[in-house]
């Protein structure tokens, strides 16, 4: 798909900020110091559009969340795998008569009532546990399951709930605190269709940004493709990734945001570009709100059983009974 000819990208924004600062319009003619300054202002301007702060005279739109920063994604969850038997020597698990699934490195191996986290999937018939002291005789039964799932690198926070496929007739998965979910797991080891999920930050050394994961309960007993919506983080603009999110219609907002940053830092006070940025920001938010769906809650009846094991969602057979002071009307 071709980009709109009215879109503005990384080079365009640098050119406009450079011209404002008196460096000319040709980015290639900037000195290294000038280009570094211009790029700093452009990245700051883009961040101010992604995450707008309160306007100088009105805090109505503070913390506004754009619809285009809330993508819909799918998450595959898996039933336990227990085909074949295993031998374990010093934490190295060798499988007979089976093939470890692709997700094995993210799973936990249960054997003789004890569970051990997997470190690596070394091949179709071998995995290595984190605990290298584990041993088990040849022919041992086992179960490999995954209850914790990595979320996308740009995952910010959950919007709404995880949803099962429409034909499953299963209710969406409720989001609870990490503490509550861990208490559920400690109280009872159960498997079934997940009813609860908690979002948890993973430990990090700082070599990369901190990632998040989803913890489900009960442990999945079948393979499911879950649908969910989340607030997404976005990376910096670059030559390889030149276009800010939101589309062509926000080109002037990005321009004025970048110029407002340059104006404020160069002159130590807001000016005409800051005013234009605020005006365009209000207009963009109002337009974005018009595109968003309005949810007024459940407007139909609950699931209706047509016959044994067959349900129809949102059954509307008849109106809701209305009463006034205890009398049916």
C-alpha cells in the first residue's frame, strides 16, 4: 500500500524544524551538532502527540488515549502436552515417542507431582530445565504445560479483556491483580478454560526495556486463540521507520508539535507554534473521539439455550419486564 502523498515523515519534520532554527531546509547540509539538536526536538514533538499533556488553559484532554495506539492482537494459548515418556539426566529431558511443541521453552514440566520451569528447547526431543539437579528414570510419565505467556514488546497496558473465539460460547477472561491470581494458583491446581488473567512485569537486567506477560488461571486445557486490545508503545522515528502513527490527517499536528518544542527550547517561552499545536491537538482529539465506538453495555438478553449444549448469544426473544413500585407495567 502506497503512503499518502500528503503524509509527513522523519526527513520532512527535520527539514521544517531545521528551517525554523535557521539551519536551512536541506537536512544533508546540517552539521552533526545541528542535526542532533533537530532530531531531539522532532522526537520530543512526536512524543507530545502520542501522549498529550494538559493544555495550558484546559485539562480536559490530559492523558488522552488515541484510538490508533490501541491495536487488536491475538494470543495463542496451548493445552498441556504429554505424548510419549521422558528420561531426565542432570536437568536434561529426553523425550521418547513424541515431539516437544514449539512453545516448550516457555513451559513447565511436571513429573512425580513436582513442576520445573524449562530453560531451553534444544531440539524436537530434548529440553533443558532451569534446575539441573532433576533426574528421572527412562519411561517416566510427564506433562508439559504453559500458563504464562509473553505479551508484545510494545505492550503498554490491557484494554478490556481477553476474548475466546465467538463460537466457543465462553465468557471473556477477567483481569485480576497478580496477587489474587497467585493466591488462586496456590489454593488449587486446576485446568480448564481460563477464567482469570493477571498482567505482570517480567524481571529485567536493563539490557532491553521491561516486558510484560499474561498469567492465566485455570491452566488452559485446550488450544485457544484469544483476541484482545491493548495500549501500544511506539518507537522513535528513523530513516527505516519514518512515519509517525495516526496517518496523514495528523501531519500538521506533528509539524506544530515539533516546532513548538523547538520554539520553547530556543526561546525559553511558548509562542505562535505552541498555540497552533494546542488548537490542532483539540481538533484531532475531537475527531478521534468521533471514530471511537460507543459501548452502552449489555443491550440484549443473556445467552439462551436452544437445545442441549447449543447456545445463542444475545437472545432477544421478548422484551425486558419493567416494573414500577413492584407492579409489572
